[in-house]
């Protein structure tokens, strides 16, 4: 049994995999990595790795196997479902937990499973990640709720849209937390209004779940959420599993979005009877190990306490907003007031005047070992709005012409915190950004004309000496050679 880590103590860092390796810097030295790109993916919790490791002795096919291990693994997989459901307050009689790859897949599945009328409207917002916008465009007419420059939802506009499309709004699909500015929409309030208008609400919890408690709520609560989705790789469990949790009655009828093994009760050459969900919505052999990892992660997060996580990250965010404001030539986008840190996520987009976002990110990586993200974060409409760029401008690695470099396109640098980041790391970042703003960095950077990425001249990155999948063999592996290797002779 793993001892429960606390966020207060530095010991939380001992529970994260990979913080103690050293990575190379441009000046020939090495350093410990600073990961400020948690909104993309978090590192792994040691408890997750340990649980996966222990489970592998018992790993087997699930659901239809008669063997002892199959029975054990089936029980564990279903237990993982219960644990993940409980993490968002789901009730077994009202909700179903469907495991899949990630939030994007979950949203695509949901878009196929809700019965949309031909004239149905889905209300998204202007802050959405592409994954919570594009799937809805395939199945309904999408209208976007306006936001102010900080990303705060215009609730009057929301009310107007509900009124204007009364009777047609089937679903409100809204981010639980922005991956660009960290803004947290008032989802419970939006839910009440959606339900009053006869609509349901889906909340994209990809960003919210690692940082805040989530309560899907009972169906008779007007503020309940009808569906939520989350990703394991943003929750310290990068083993390829995410979840869609939602009202059971929706998934009790209709055809699954993927069909095949596991989705059926009976099949003849001309008929099929679907099984109940979640089986109906988990076509093929499931990612058992991923589900175990996800459950282990939410167990650990629950032990730490999501309120404790939120508190720690608010402290980091407040400190970062205050510390970064002292960096010359910096512009921080979204809410900049440190006092509001507890009402938002620790996701901060910024620009350094006169230095391309791709160059800032590259210098941080090569000269300081700091990992950040740059570009438009799969939220191009929101980025354009933040940067006040017209829709016609090309973004996100798409070149307008063969002469325009991708990172000449609009974009920002994004830093995002996880529960293990420290105030010292923010100090290092602030010092690094100051050096960059003063153009006092060491390297001579050139931009790759095809990818748009900046690389320091003369830098030869040899990742092979850090990690490799083994020697490539010139001899093809045959059954005979494999047997020799396997028997160890
Ligand atoms: C708000 C939001 N929604 C959805 C996604 C998609 O998540 P995934 O890539 O795990 O499918 C992301 C990923 O960054 C996100 O930030």
C-alpha cells in the first residue's frame, strides 16, 4: 500500500516518475527537467506504475475468458469502472462509465450516440478545444456562446441563444476548464439553464479533472451534468485510457458508434441484438491495463484530496502571475489578477514582445530544460479571438503559402501546472523569460522551413543515448532465433 502523498511537502515529487533524470542543455551541461506542459500530458504517478506492475502478473483477457486470471482481470476492470465513476460522483443506477482512448474519442462516441433531430442545435462556446467543437459540427448545427477577452462566458448571450433556438437546442457542450487561459465556466449554472430549456449538458473535463473535484450530480438535480469526459494521460496515468461518463438511459438504446466484438448479445447472418452499455459502447478488446492505471491515479488523487491539489495549484498560479508580471516585454493573456487564482486553472498563455512563440519555447527547452507548449493549443478560434486576428489568418502549423513559415503564424507560449510543480520552478522560468526578453540567450537559433520549429545551430540531439528500444538487428527474428532468445541460451 502506497503512503498517501501530501501536496504541501516536497515528498509529492517523490511520487512522480521521471523528475530525477537529467536532460542535456545547449551549454553542454545537464539539468533536471522542469515540466510546465501539464495541460498537454502529465507525467506518471509512481502509484500508477506500481499498480500496473503488480497487476501484470494477473493480466489476462477479460469478460469471456474462463481462466482464473480472466475472472480476476474482469473483476479488476469492472472495479476500475466503479472507481472512475465514483471520482466524478456517478451513481451506478443512473450513470454508465464507458472506457475508451481519451476525451476526443469519448466526445466522438457521444456525438454518435445522442439522437439528434435534423434541425438540432448544439451550443458550444468560443473557448472550446477542437475536440469539443468539431464532433458536434458533424451531427448538429453548432452555435458558439460568446466570451469576453478573459475567456469568461457571456451568460446573457447564452440565455439569448437558448431563447433564440428554443426547442432545437439538444445539447450544451462546454469546457469544464480552458486549456488556453485556464478559465473555468460556471458549469452548474449553465446546466440549470440548459435543463430548463429542455437540453442536456456535456462537460469536457479533460482539463478540469486533474485539478478540481467533479460532481456529475443526480439526474433529479437541475444542476446535474448529463455527460462528462476525461483523459488518463492528463491525470497522471498515461496508459491510453480515458472515460465517458453519462446518463445510462442515453446509452440503453440505439446503435453503438463502433460495432463488432463485445457490443452484441446475439448475432445471426441477418440480425443483431446489442448488449447493454457499457459493453455496447466498448467495441473490441478493451484497454484493461489503461483502465487499471486510470483507477490507480484517481485513487491516489482522491487520497491526496482534490481540494488540496486545487489549493496548491492556486498558490502556484498566483505566484506565477505576480512573478511573471515583472518580466520585461511580457504580455500575459486571459485573467492576470493573482487574486483570482483560486477561481481558475493553472494554465497561463503569454507572449514576449519581439520574440516568436516557437523561439521562446525552444530557448526554454534548450537552455533551461523547461518544457512548455507553443502554438494555438488545438483551440484556433479562441486563439484568434485572444490575439485579435481575423479568421482568415492561418494558424497551427498550416502554411498559407509555401513561403510562410508555420511559426510565423499567430500563437502563444503556454505554461501549465501540475500538483508537483514548485515555486522554485516558477522563479527559474521567470529568470529565463527575462533573459529571453533581453535577447541575452546563448544560442543562435534557426527555423526549420518545413516544421517551423526553432533549433539552436550546431546542436545535435542524441536521444538514443538516453533511451532506445534496443539494438536494431540486421538478422530477421525467426521463430528459431526468438526461441533461443526467450530460453535465454
Ligand atoms: C479542453 C480539452 N478538451 C479535449 C482535449 C482532448 O484530449 P485528448 O487529447 O486526451 O483526447 C484536450 C487536450 O488537450 C483539452 O485540453
